[in-house]
C-alpha cells in the first residue's frame, strides 16, 4: 500500500501540472485586445515582450513600453507565415509556425504607433492589427 501511495501521489501532481500548462496554452485568444506591459527593466537592459499570431489576429494586440527603453519583441505563429512591420520605426520581419521572429528597437518618442502582423489571403492584406503605446 505504501509503495502504491508513493507512486500515485507524484503521478497525480504531474498530471495536475500538465493540465494547467495545457489549459493556459489553449487559452490563447482570451488575452486578445488587452494591453500588456512588461515589468520595469533596469537602465541599459532590454524589455522583452511576446506576441502570438493566429488566424490573422495577434495577442496581445496592444503593447506598452517606456520612451528611450530598448524593446525586444518575439513574434510566434500558431498557424501560418506573417509579415511584421513597424513602419514608424523602419522595422520589418517575417514569422512562421516553424521559426519565431525577433525585432528589436528603441522608441524615443512618446505616442501611439500602429504595427502590422499580417498575412496575404486571396490578394487581401490584413490592415494594422497592433498598437504600441510609448509612455
């Protein structure tokens, strides 16, 4: 009985942890449209953010950073290849399901800037679908 209990308890804990991770991964679009601000970073460090593209949308669609701080945004795709463009910062990249894209730049001006993470479907391009708020 003691041996059975010693085996079952760790397995149950492992199953609960796996279910929690799986549920968080499948939640995906729930964060859509909400602004995400990373924790403050020390001077000279890079603020790291993540954006996930799926079904022609992105999550989160609004990012907040501070003026003058170096920003690194990693884009992931769940389903296709997407083109990334921050036209106000002259930044472009491509992300695919197989290969994330990392863009890095320093926004020095405060303001609200649009960016695109879109794909071509039947010759129609997705319009801007992201907002970068520089405070």
